[in-house]
C-alpha cells in the first residue's frame, strides 16, 4: 500500500500552532513601526479589546440606568496610568502637607527675644507685652489700631513711657488699673505726636505761600498772568501825569483793542456747560410738529383777521409802546423755519431806539472798530455815550438825527400786526438789513450822505409793504391745475415757494397713509404747472427756476409716480415728433416746454446708470432730435446746440458715446465754411447724416467780429424763427463758441476710446480749415486752437499705444500617441500620479475609507459585546427566577403533603 502525503491544510495547521511560536517582549512600543518577521497576536489583541470594553463600555452601560452616579475623586484615581503604590504616596504627601499647615497656624514662638530688633539703642527688656490685648470700647478704632500696631511705634529711648518699678527679666501679671494707665499714657503720646505733625504741616504751608508770593512779583510771572490792558492802563496813567495836554486815560482805554487774554476770558464766561440733549426725532415726528406749528399759526392769523377784543387791547398796548414792538431780538438766534410772527411779551425792556438803530449798533462794533468815530457806535447799556468828547459830538448828533428820521418815517407808526409775515418776508427783511448795513459802512467812512440812505430805505420799505399779510398757514393740496393757478395767482416767486412748502408740510406722506395719494396728485399738477409756465409770454424764468427744488424733493418722496409721469410725457413727446416729421416744412425741433422738462428730468433722475427707466429713453429722444430733425432756421441751430450741451451733461459721468451729438456739431462747423468744402476735407468727415441737414451757411461769418459774448439760449429760443438776430455775426460767433465748448467736453470724456482718432481727427481738420478761412474773434480762435491741440495729443497717444497686426502665435500641438506607458521599477500600491494635489486627495480618501471601515468594525464589536452582556444578565435573571420558583413550589408541595398527611388541623391522626 502506497504512502499518502500530508495535505496542505494539515501542514498549515501544524505551522500556525500558537504554542510553538516564540514571542519576544519589546522594551518600548513605537507606533507605526514594523519589524521583520513580526506577526499579529490575534488572541492577545482580542483579549485586550475585551478587557478595554469591560473597563469603559461596560461601566457606561451599567451607569446608564442609574440616576445617581458615584465619582471617585480621590487623588490619583482619575489617572489610570498611575499604579496603586504611586497613588498611595500622593495621598500621604497631601495629608502630610495639610497637617503641617494646620500646625503652623497655631505654632507660636515661646521666645519673644528672637523677634526683637537687636539694633535698637535702648534697653530691650522694657518692651511692652500688652500689645496683643484688644482695646476697650471707650477709645476710638484709630487709637486702638495705633496701640495694637507695635511695629509702627518709634521705640526710641525716652519717647514711649516704659514701665517703672518692674525689674528687668521679670514677667509679672499686670492689674487692670496698670493696664488702663498705660493705655491712657499711650493715647496722650499719640495725640501729642499728631499735634506736632499738624504744626509742622501748617508751617510748611505758610512757607510755600510766602515763596509763591515772592515768585508772583517777578517779571517773568507778571508777563504771563497780567493782560495787556493792565499794562496799557499803567502806561496811560504815567503818560497823563507826564503830559497834561494829551488824551485822557479813559479815551486811550476806549481806543485800544482787546487782547487775546481778554477775548479768551470772555469766551470762557460765555461758554455753556454741556447738557444731555433729547433723542433724535424721527421724520414722522418732525413732520407732525411742523404741521401742528402751522395749524397754531393759522388759528392765530384767523383771530387777528377777525379783529377780536384781544387784538384791540394789543393795538392799544402797541400804541403806547411805539417802536418797541418792531425791534428784533439780536441775542436770540432765528431758526430756519421761523415765520417772523413769534412775539414774546416777557422780553426785557430796551432803549427806545429804532429797528435800524439796533442793526447799526450790532454791526457797527464789527465794522467801525478801526474807523474814525467807532467809539460812539460801540455804546454800552450803562450809558457810556454820555462821556464822549467834544471832537466826536457833531458826528454823533448827525447819526442820532439820521436814525430818528429813519425810525419816525419808516417804523414809528407800525404795529405788531404789520410785521406778521412768512419766511419769504424774512428773506426780504434780511436783504433790507444788508443794504442798510452796507450804507452804514459807507456813512461811517464818509462816502455817502444822509439823503441817499433815506431814499434807499424808503424804497425797500415800500417794497415790503406791497406784500399781502393774509398768506394762510394751513393749505390743502389742490387736485387740478385750475385750483393751483387760482391759489398761486397774485403772489410773488418767494411766496409761491412758501405756499408749496406749506402744502407739503400739511399733507406730508409721513403723517398719514392717504396723504401719499394727495401728494402724488399734487406732484402731477405741479409738474403740469411747470410746463404751462414755459408756454406763457413773457416766460417767468425766475419762477420756473424756483420750482425746480420742490419738484426734485417731491420726486424723492414719490419716486415711482415721478418716473411714471416722466415716461408718459416722453412717450407723448416721441409720438408728436414722429407725426411732425411726416409734415414737410414744419419745424420738428422741441419747444421751450420740452427742453425745460428734459433739463428737469436730467436733474431728478440719475443719468449715470447703465440702464434707467427715464434717463435712458430721455437720452435716446434727445439723440433722435439731433439725428432726424432738419435745420431750417437759426433758431433750430440754437436749439440743436442746446441739446448737444444737454447730451454732454447727461453723459459726463457715464461716458456713454452718442455719435448723433458729435455729428451734429460737425455739421454746424461745416455750415460755418459757407459751402467752401474741399474734396480732401469732404472725404475725411463723416457725412452719413448730412443729407438730412440743409447745407446753408447758417454760421458763416461775413465780417470781422471783435468780441464774442455767450448768448442767453433761453431768450434766443423764445424768439421767432425769422428774427433778424439769427442772421447777425454776433449770434453766429456765440453759437460757434458754444459748439467749440461742447466739442472740448466730448473730447475730454471720450479720450479713453480706442477709436478716438477716427472720430475726432476729421473734426480737428475741419476746425483748422475754419480758423484759416474765417475772421474769428480772438477768444474763439483760442478755444478752437486748444481743442485742436487736445485732439492731436490724444490721437498721437492712441496711435503710439496701438500694436501692428501679427499672425496669432500658437504653440504647435503634438500628435496624440497611443503607445502604452510603462513605469520602471513599478511597485504595486504606490501612486504614480504626477499631480501631487490629486494624489494627496486620493490618499486621504483611501485613509478615510479605511478609518470608516475600522469604526464600523469597532461599532459592530461593541454591539456584539453589549448583546453578550445583556444575554448573560438575561440568563442570570432566568436562573434566579427559576430558583425562586422552585423554592416556592417546594414550599407549597411540603404544605400540601403536611395537610394531606394529617400533620395540620384538629382531625384525628391516621391510623398506622
């Protein structure tokens, strides 16, 4: 029978016998280090893992169902690396330190001689031993503290009363009387010491005072502390004593100027201490307060208008007081919203002077300090005018007569009701004040006479009396143009602005929600009124200009409605333009109303936006006017140049390129040559739009113009198309000036365009041709030459920055090869990716996957461990329950057996 060979499984099982393996213990465990021939000890690792779970996971499982957990806070118990012996050593050390601490607290030295300073010169045996006693309640805490602090007592010989009669080296118990006497002596000693220190301090203070008094008399200190006025007084008094024929000391004192020291002192006196202010009010609260103020003023105006008994009493009081009611309070600041009718009855009584006198007195201090006669203008309330000299007496008398005439003629017969006026009246009053002040300055310097001042004052007073005093304070917002016109008719420009302001205040959108609808309707009506004003003859340009500010402010309050109004009007204007172009011979250029509306919208809406609902169609409409409307008269030339300037203003910030404006300006320059356009120049210019323009010499200057003045474009537009002014050389020169200015603006804002030379070099050649052939004034030639230089310099820069055309430099792409790639010395498992970031990311993903698998494995093992523990507890509980059940059944069986056998009960026993 042949021998059978052992199988591979048997050989493997024989070689993997754990009892035959030889293990060497490491002295140090190094993480991640692998040794040659080292194998994993699976059984040991498994047992260590089970032991670790028993110490951690099992304990947590046992404590999970308990409400109270015991924590061992003994020394060393929290550190699992410490052995038991080290824990015991640490506990003994801590106990020993605590014991030493408790002993040192009550460890008092028995030998008092060791703590006494041996360097003291007096005897050491006489040291008091009663310093540790607590002082009695009869003495203060300070004295008791001084008695107890023995280290602060200067133990010099003879300073502290020592014990007399006690022999050295004896320690006899003192009686209460001796202790009290010793305390009294020490208290007297410390009181005497305090008195001595107090005397020394007083002596030192007296010495410092005397030294400072001596220092203050020195020349250096006097120059720092004494003002220039004191020096002037000394100098003046000495001068008066030496020269009896000179001026008096009072005159010199009045003529000198206040120095910096006096000004600083006055400013410090007048400075008010900072006080906490109220919180910042919301816009709604401010609007409500303004409305209430206007309502209150309206009620007062209605009462005064009805002429009640109160007003009559006030008139009687006004007649008695005279000019006193017409004076303005110069010390009280006037706010921006003051209506000029706030009069206080609690004002202090003043001198009976006119209103102009107070202004002269207030302003004369600033104007006439350096002028002759200024001493009389700066009069104080104490009556310094009574002491003026005879040299200025004539001038003063003339001034007083003049002021009396002014006050008697202009303000003497006016009551308080005559000065009830609005903010507009205040503006006129302030202008009158400034005129009066200017005339007062001239009078002081001797340049005007009294008659001129009276005439000018009478004219200003007559102008202020023309205004109506019945301007209401509370005004409802009109809902149509007819109501608005009836409300504003008969009022001046400033009063119209005040009416609009009061309408906005009383119907502010911050007061109520329904006011927004009112203000939207009022905005549309006011915009319509603005447009209607441009159609009237003569045009009230001042009123139109003053309406711009409230329209801009109201557009900010209702921006959406303002944009809708503007877009609808732009659509209507564009439709009318398309209809007018179809009619031959009719001027298609915009009217004055359209131009003013376009200018208004350019101020209201931002033109710098890339795309805007109002600004973008407005700019397109202006460019369409310039491109499609033919020039038929000089008025069309003026309107076109004005539109070009508006396009320049609209594109100044955004730097948008509008070729229509540049081409129109170029066509105007062509018309200035009078048809003498050369073939070379015609090839250079861009004439793609010139067929729409009639090539008549609208701007050809026939005669020499010596001076050119900018034309008022608004007045020119209002003229008729056949006015002789449009054929004059002055008009042509002024239009050429505006064209040159617009071209300079376009050159500046478009200097960054890459196509700058192609756009502006033909215009530069055209302007050079105009300068050579036309007789232009010097100013116009200078501006044209400046524009030509700007175009030339910028074109040279653009040409220098351009690169010549070249073939595109492209790197040749190699033919894609499909040969397989091999790595020399290839090792399996290594990453040969040339991209390091990608290789690192791949490595991290691999490690993450490995860690994830390890964590899942550990969680599974934890679940197995916990399930085994739970199974053991369940088996244990089943065994305990079975044991209890068996004991109970055995007890019951025994009882049943005893009952049946007759061992229980009173029945007779069974026979045997």
